[in-house]
C-alpha cells in the first residue's frame, strides 16, 4: 500500500520536475501531536512514531528518526523501499547530505512551505543550497494531492474555557498582547501555535491527541482580533462568548487575510521559531517583521491565581486515582494476570471516574523491569509483559481536567528489593527533594537548576539522560515552554512566579530497570529569603501521591531531606484521605508513614 | 582637545555626507585589550575605560558604557559634548534608537567595517536599517584620518614560544587545523584572533597590555600557511624557526591576499563571532563560507601535557610570591603607610623576582573594605585608600610566565573579624570546595556546574553577580573560551580533559566588603567513577596559597569540605615551603594549619 502511495507521489513530483520531496512530521501549526488530516509522513511511509522526517527521490526514500524508534521504524518500513537513517547516531548523514549524494547539482527539492517553521526552513534551505540543490516550494502539498481519502478539517465543536478556570478574560489577554506589540512598534501579531490560540481566546477543542486544542490561526491588530477556524464547528455559545471582541472567520480564509495583511505593509510580529515558513515569507516580501517569541508563550506560562487554584484542585483528584491504582496494583499483581498494558488501562479507568476528567495528557508509560530503562517506552500489544511480585515497576501518566493538567511518575517495588535498587531510588529521591528545597534568586533560569537534581547521582558515578523538568500548561499541553529545567535549553528564560514545571529526575539501568520520581511544582516567592531590594523564589508542589518508602535507604539522606519526605507524606495523607475509604485508606495510611 | 578632535571628525564625516559615525572599543582583531594605535574611542572621547562605544552626529555625541564606568565616564566626558548613556540600565536607548531620533530617514551612518565582528555588524545593520537609516562602510577609519600623531604598528620583536612549553609543533597544529577543514570541506581558514594566531605559530609578542600576543592575521590553506605581521619585527630566529612551513608576509599585504582568496572562489571557513565584518563580507561576495567557531579556539583550550606541566610549575612560583606578599601585608599594615595601590605594587615586585615572569596577566584588583564590593574595582591615585588593621582586604591578581598564566584571588582579614564576615566567607569557601569535589559525566557544560558554587549562598539568601569561572590560556590570555563556568554563556561547550578554568565564587556586601576565593583548576578524568562505557571527569587545582582560616566558621562545613581544606593546606605547605625561609616560612606553617 505504501509502495503505491510513493509511486503516486513520484508521479506528482515528476509533473513538477521535482527530484526529491521532503515530508516532515510537522504540520502548519508546529504541534507536538499532529491531527489526523496532516499525518502525511505516517501515510506515505507507514512509520507511525511521533518523530521522523521522510525524503523521497525518484528511486529512493529515507526516514530520519531518533533512537526511541529504530526497532519500530525498521519493522514498519520493511518492504516500503524507504531506508532508515538513525538520526541519533553521530555519523548518520542528514537529509541535505543524503540528497546531495542522490541528486545532480541544480536539481529541484520540493517542500511544502507550511510544514517547516521559518527558522528550520532557513537552515534547511541553506544546507540544500550549499549542497548545490535548488529548493522549490510547492503550491499544494504533494502528499495531499495524491491522498484520495485524506480526512477533512475536524468538526468537533469548540468549547468555552470558563473564566472560573481561565482566570482572565479574552479582552484582558488581548490588551496585554497589544501592550507588548506597542513596545516593539508592531501593528499586527500572527499566532499559529494551537495552545497559544486556545489560551488567548479561552477556548478548548479536541482536534489532536492529548492536547485540548483546535485547528486555528489568529491575527491580532491594534483594533481587531481575527480567529480563523472551521466555521461549522463553532457553536452559538462560543459566538456569544466572544461577542464583538473577536471576529470568527473560516479557516481557509486565513490565506486571503494574510495576503491583505502583507499588502498593508505594516510592521508584523511573528515568532520564527514556531511560525511556518509560508506565513513568514508571505509577510516578509512586503512588511517589516519583528521576529521574536510570541508574547502569548510567556503569558501562558505564568499561571494566574485561578489557574493555580485549578492546578492544586485537579491534583487532589488525580492523586486519588493514583492511590486507588497503587493500592489495586499491590493486590492484583500477586493474584496474576496484570500486564503493563492492563495496568495502564486500570489507571485510566480510575481517572475516568473523576470529576472534570477530559482524557489523558499523554500516552501512559507503564513499564516493568527492563522496559523501565527505556525512557520513552510506550507499551504495545507486542511488547506487553506480565507483572510479577518482584522488581521495579514505573508508571508515568497524566490527565487533562477542566481545571488543569497533571503529569506524575512513580516507581514502586512489586516485591523484593535489592540494595542497589534502594541506593539508586534514594539518590533519585534526594535529587527530587533537593530541587524542592532550593531557594534561588529571581533571574535564575531552569538550566541552572537542572544540576541540583543530578549532583547526588554524579556523586555515585550515575546520571540520567533527560532534563529534570518541562513546563506544563493549564488544561493545555503537558509540555510547554518557554521555561525548561534542562541542561540543553531554556538558557535565556528566568523562572518566574506562577510557572509550572515537572521535577522528574531518574536513573535507568540498561537491561534491568528504570526509576523516575515526578511531581509537578510551581514557582513561588520565598518570603523568608526575599528582602526589600532582592527576591528569592522557591518551589511549591501540587502532586499528591505516596513515594514508595520500601525503596528508600534512609542512611543516605540528610535530616532536611528526611523531614521533607515525612512532611510530604503527611500532607498527602491529609489531602487525600478524606476521598478514599476502606482498604485504600488503610493502604494510604501505611504508605504515608514517617520513615 | 577632545572637542577639537570631534570637530575634525565631523568635517571628515561631512565630506562623505555621513550624518553619524560609530566608534566602538573594538579593533580589527576583536582583542580584549586594544593596542595603542587602535585606541580610537579613548582618543576621540577622552573616556579611557575598557568598554564603551561612541556615536558622533553633526551636533551630538553619545558614549554607551556599563555600570563599572558610570562615574569615570561622567568625569572624563565633562566638556566633551558627548552624553553618557548608561547601557546597563534597562530603559537606556541603544545606539540605533538614539540615531533614529537624531537623524532623518535615509541618512547615512558610517562605520569602519573592521571594527565589528561579522555577527555584531549583522545585528547592528539590521537595527539601523529597521530604524530607516542607511549603513555605509568607510574605506578608511575616519578617526584615523584625523588622528595626526596616531602611533604606527608596534615594532617589538616577536619571540618563539619554545616547544618545551608549547608541547606541540607548528606542523602538528597546522595538520590538526587542516584535518578539521577537510571535515567541512573548506579550502582555507582565516584566523584573526591574536591569541589564536600566537598559539598556532608558537610565537608570542608584547603588542597589547597583559596578553603576550602580536598583531597579525593568518590564512591557512590545504598546502600553505601565511602569517601576516609587520616584517621589520620578525627576527631571524623566528624565520629560522618557522622555516618553510609558514610564509611570513607584511601585515598590510593581508588585504591583497584576502582579495586573491576571494577571487579563488573556494569554500572558506570563517568564525563570524570573532572575525571582522570587512573580512567576511569581502569573502562572502565570491566564496561559499562555513561560519563556525575556529578549530583553533577549541584546540587552544585543551592543554597538552607540556602546557599542564608548565601550568603546575608556574603556580608554585606564583604561590611563593603570594605567600611572601601575604606575610609582608600582615606585618606592614599595622606599621602603617600601606595603601591599596602600594600593596598591589608590592605584590608585583614579589612576582618580578620570579623566574620566567613576563608581566601581569591583568590589572591587579587590590581593594579594601567598601572597595572590595566593587567587583571590577581598579585602584587609581584618586580612589586609593590606606589599609588599617581591621576588616577584609581582597586581592585578585595574576602573572604571565613563559610556562603559563596565573590568576588568583584571596580575601583576608587585616584584624578583627565579625560573625557575618565569617559566615559569608565560609559560604563562598564551601562553594569553591564543592566545585572541586564535584565529579561530572563527560558532556557536562560549564553553565551546568556554575550552580554548584552558588547553592550554598542561595541557602542563606545570598548570591554573587558574576560567573563562577572562565577559561585561562597557557602563557596567553587570562580570559579565553570557549568554555565558561557561567550561567550566561558556554551552553554548548562540554568541559574536556585538559581545559583550565578559574573557580572563583564570591560575595559582595554593597558599601561594606567583598569576598572572593579563586584558584585555577584543570579538568581531569575521574578514574574511580569512570567505567568501560562511561566517563566521569573532575577537577585538579594548580593554585597554591593559603586560604585565610581566621575567616572560616568550621561549624557550617561538612566533614568532606573540612577534609578538602586541610588536604589543600597540607599540599600548599609541601609544595611551597622548600622555597621560603625565616619569617615567611613560619607564617606559611601557621597559615596552613589544620582546622
């Protein structure tokens, strides 16, 4: 089937004299999760992983993906004629290098200019041109042109995100955006990220997996706010809610409005890191541009009081589901029949019982023993294994609620515990606690704090190969920027009061087990350390769920760390015990005992 | 006098119909210290600070400098007609904003294209053009054109940096540079940084303050190595040393060779962050360019065995000078007559007695009490104050030796000690020791380690407003890249075995005192923590000089930290005591006692 599709694509390429076509994962909105209608790369290649770019020439094809997907990609590409390029490996040629070897100098390489951000495309274009190739932007996406039963734009109605949870009116948000525009003299701001649009207009949707967003563009000017989305999916309630503040326009009309904006030749603010090349280049022909991060990204990251209240509230409910699940797990595993997949389903079932639950915030990582060491493990029917009363089980999961988004990881023992497991678990826990105990001056960035969870592991010659934490949205993306507690990004973003991050150090022993302890935390002012002319911040936490003390080696920990853990467990008991009963309550009592 | 100079400059501007001329601090080689002939900004403005850019319009002038220089600049600019713009303050307009207010749309702004790096110029050009102004590059520097008695190129002979200390032949270095060129397909590499040229050709000079470099350009191709420097200053010894490996060409000929290189239309590797705009734009017209960090910068940063041996050896000598100085200080201050300036001179005198001493590696910071809180304090005759037997004295100094470069800071009490001083000093010391005790996985960057010296201060609501450390050259610049233990830079540069950094946390109490403890450290493999498939690194240190234990509050420190300090002092005693005698030896014995 895939071969037929590639054949059709090659015919379309030939008609335009294009020698290679590049099909990245990404859509026009640079979403983490791509809606079905734009899942062009899976459609053309058969590879369904979350990351991977394809290039097709007249007789070859390549897929570039990272280490998480080598096995899956090799299986799914079999018979497609597409070769796997292992992008995480140092000596793997990139797309430009591959194409320069396959094509003649001057040959045309086609791309859909909506499928790359402006910044990405600038860099790819440079690479291809340095390789002597010519980049052509196709009017229509060539995969779309041969995809007969391609789905249309989603029709699921958009919903109002109530002010009770949003905490700020659309009018106020627009006013703040316009104030930022005035500072750099821009007369219009184009917003393309779906979570930024959902935040700005206090609306939510269901167009992609896990993120409550809907496909739309927006153009904000000094006096107007235009929201472009499929008209048939906008209910009267939303029209009434937005009133005269926002003009709702059909999604395909965006192109005309973009061209009108270009013709007006005013200064336009775009965010080249997230806005697609087609939009930016259309404007750049005629308008002076400000290319910098959209103000919405920072506004959205700093939660207001209502959002923080919802953040706390949804974590009490989410904690109840986690406690019920961990209690169930302890009984069910020895009884037999529990697998990684059935455990994940059970946890989802507990979450589905909860108020305001809207779905998972990402695909649950339910991983036992050896699978725990695969950081981004996603259980499939083929990989699924039964749990038995021994070793470490790791579950990383989260929910979307009307009042907030959760993301929690716990590693628990299902039976016997080795001294090494205890040592590793305790060091991860100490790192987790150290970040909670840290006070830091205003202006400190996430990367500067990443080391704090790591030094305890470094002391023992250990490390983990991911960041300590990521930003989290308020009933929006479970991963959001601009802040990041990570050694590789967020360098220029100071943490600010109201930002939410995950705190999730880990340790992964290849071929044996994985440990990760994750709570969501929010930045608060450290009242004790702040003075008249200087500000110190620290973290509060929202996640409520016991940490498995059977895996704790108390002798490694400092008094301060032990106190933190005991206080945490007391708080978990106080907050969650009113909502559980019987065996679950007994289990919770036991699990939150002092060490 | 300055007014006359500005008048002449304005006449020169008028002849070319230029409405504003920008005169930055920087010269064609982007040096930290500018040789006298290119000190155009001090000449035209009267302001002699190390950082500051000037813009002159037909009736106004502005100087942009940072917080270190506000007082000095205000004094030196008085009567010049040049206004001070406080660049460290948030709302101060930049040069482009200032000029857009003063000039008409379309007006010409002149710059000398050699006085900006390519990357800087790109950004300034964009700002000026967005402000509606036109940038013109003057053939000759307009300040030079009106500076009658401008000094010529320096004539001080260049010297060979012996292989014993350099540790690698010029041939081997050229081979490694060419291997890197082959990797990205470049056929020529232009080197413009003076320390990179000195390193590549194993030569040293005396053209600027504190850095043993000489004014030169270099062009490396697959088969040739051209060194452009004033011919009259190249002694026969150097000619014999370089032999047929390197072609020595007169400095002014560089322009012709650059144009020939451009005409050859081969791919050229330039480093846009450090190479001036004139060079890059001359090449860019005709050649494909690779714009990335010069390979020399990384090669130079990773010291070989001979360089590390010299690094250790020169620190023994430097430590002897420091010990003699601190012993002298303790006796001289109560006797009276010692000032910040005379103390600095005394330390320099002790260094001058040492083998292979070539000069200071930077201007000594000798600061008493309140002056200690001014991080970049540089004592002048006006600011000089006497030292008395009370409070904290801080001295930050270093030497250039044929076998290495030193940089050391000690804060010592001159008499009574308060509990607060002890608390602050001890926390700085704990941060310093924590960095020494850290093991970190291969791949860790400097910024990730910066936090380690800081958390101890953060715990007490304190912080310091500079990086933990900078790279240091081998008988080259006391500040060098690419690595930096700093929260604001070096994000993509992993620390590697053989790199030298300073470890210099501090604490500054405004209006009272400053504390900083600085040793130079070098990255080594942590044999205990490294395994077959993973590498851990840690730090060794070279600096040998007692840390004032009278300022240590032992109860704050961990056993590990106390052990480190006691071992350090034992090592200082063992390494330095053979080279001192009498009262100095007794003082050293006392100063290195266990706590």
